C-alpha cells in the first residue's frame, strides 16, 4: 500500500487512524479538511489544486470523504480503507473530539475552524448509514479493482494497525 484513502463517517476516527497508519508505513498524511474546510469558493479551488499535486506523488495517505472531489484521490489510490463504524461509536467519537478541541482548532483542520457540535452534524452522524454510507458503497463498487479494506470496530482498527506494524517491522529488519 503506497497510496491510501481513508473514508468514513464524521467521528469514525479517520484522522486518528491516518496519523497512526502513516507513522507505521512512513507515508505523508494529508487531511482533506485542511484542503477544503471553508465556505469560500476560491479556497475550494485551491483545495482541488493541492489535492491534484498530492495525488501526483508516489506515496501518500489521504483522510476524508469530500464526495464532490473524491474522484481525484480514489482514482489515484491503490488501497481504500473504509472505517464502517456503528453510528453510536461515531457519535461518541464526535463528542470526544468536541471536548478535546473545545475552542481550539485540531491539528488536521484549517486555522480558524471552530469546533462546533451542532445538532445538524450529530444528526448526519446518526443517519450516516442511510446517506453517506450508501455513497461510499457506490464509490467502492466503482473502484472494485483496488484493494478495499473495511474496518467495523475499534478492535478491528487496532488489529489492523498491529498487523501493519508487524509487516513494517519485518521489512525493516530484513533490509
């Protein structure tokens, strides 16, 4: 896996997972929230330009859905990891993030972002299975020739990271 995309609901743990996996595989991680979090059209255009630059690189890890722009990174990826977590777990993850970053911007988001826990965001998380998940499923069918990995729980995420760490360790020892 040299070019990886991580998809999933808000609160699923995409950014945390991306940071851990990128450290294990020694891949540069790019959080799409940094590219696209803005209401300004110009900023979105710059985000697309940045995303195009990233996908030209030989090795990377991209975290985020952004369905309006996902063709760019899904097409270039060799592996897609879908954090298909239960809604209650994503809801809990969003609450934890809100508490952790209360009144400050997380590292993976543009400066000026306000960490608001609004009802609409919580409803989107709880109903993700009925809209966002279906969109991801359609996209995964389009890219069925790529390596697709689905992780459904924190335990599966932990086990996956442990396997990657062991493989990475074996490679480093053998070199």
